[in-house]
């Protein structure tokens, strides 16, 4: 390919020269594109060659790391309280992470939140906004998992031969029953409606009380019975001048610290159940509160 002389200063004198300049620009851009195409092809070939040569090395590293994890799990007792052992070429051990990186995707985040709540780590879960979800989530429970020699890490979860997501497996901190979230269960229909007839506001002395009532309708459309845990929440007051009291729970269990109310329901195929939640909030006159 011939090299063109670069002209530092050029003055066009007529339209024919202007048209010729456009022609030269087109040719230059074509030649430049050809050079870049050759460059990109060489880069792609170099990457493919590096990937092919590096793949066996990466596989070997992964194999060794997996072997180290299995060895460490089998000889965890040898580490003692130190939980680690320094060898000539590195250190082997266990550590409790203080950081949690949430993967993208709503389902994955909810799986982690469920795992934190299951372990009693309520302080790690903060809801800055209203958290209403009318969908049910299918949870699988397995016993006798200790005999499987499971390793700590991320696990793929399949339901009815379909991949439904990933879960975090930690044999060192798991109870006798292993639980997995299987995603949303569209066969359980849940409706949450406000009952205005039972909601009111009244003033007594220097305080006013607002009552809020909700009705839940839960229906099992599956051909088999299901065991369902339904949860909602009462407002939680951090101000001594504001008091929240439960007036109707329909048999639900109230956690006074978090305000969470849970119902454990056993629904037959096609069965529908209705529950009610009613609570009252008392606060001084003159204050404006938004209560749901």
C-alpha cells in the first residue's frame, strides 16, 4: 500500500479541487478502515491463541483450589482456634467475611435476605421503603444433608428439571434442615386489601388514635396441599409519645421488636382462607402521621 504525502497546509481554489478533496478523504478513510480491520483481526487471533494456551493453566489452578477446599474441610479440626495454617507457599484457612456483595437480580437478592433472616441476622436487613410483595415463594427443605459432605459456596437450584436460581450453601452454619428458595409460586394467590369500614380516626383528650385494618385472602390453586407462611408488619414506634397496639391478628404471631406478624397456614387443594390485621396508632394532637 502506497504512502501518501501529508500536506500541512492546503488551500482550495475551485469546486473541482473541493470535489477532489472529498474523493481523497473517502479513499483515506477506506485505507484507514482496512488497516484497522487487519489490526482487529490480529488482536482477535492473539486473544484466541492466549485463551487456548491459558485454558489448561486456568483449569489446573481451579482443580488445585478445589482440592485445597476439600482438604481444608476434611482437616478443619487440625487448624484449631487459629482457623488457618501458614505453609511455605501460602496460607490455608477459614475466615468470616464482613462484606456482602449482592448479585444483580431481584430473585437473588431476596434469596440472600431470606438466608439472613433464617439465621436470625435481622440487623443486617433494612427496609428503607415499603416492602409489599403479594407473591408467594416456594421453599424446599432437606434433611440428612450432613451425609453428603457438601462444600461451602454457591449452589445451582433446579425445580421440576428447570433452573430457578442460585443459593448460598454454608454447611458450617446450617441447622439440621437445609432450606433453599425455589423462586415465586404463581399457584398461590394472595390479595391484600384495606378495609375502610374498620379503619377510623378519633380524638381522646390530648391524643388522637388512628385505626387501620387490612384483609388478606389466600388461595391454593395447586392440586396438592401446601404449608404457607404469610408475613406482614405493624408500624414500629421509636418515639415514646407514639404507641402502636395490635387489635386483631387472626391468630398470627407478633414479634414486638420488629413488628412482623406471621401466620402459618395449611391449605388444602383449592382452599381459600381469609385473615385480618387491625392495629391502632395513638399519637399527640397536632402531629401529622402517614399510617398504612
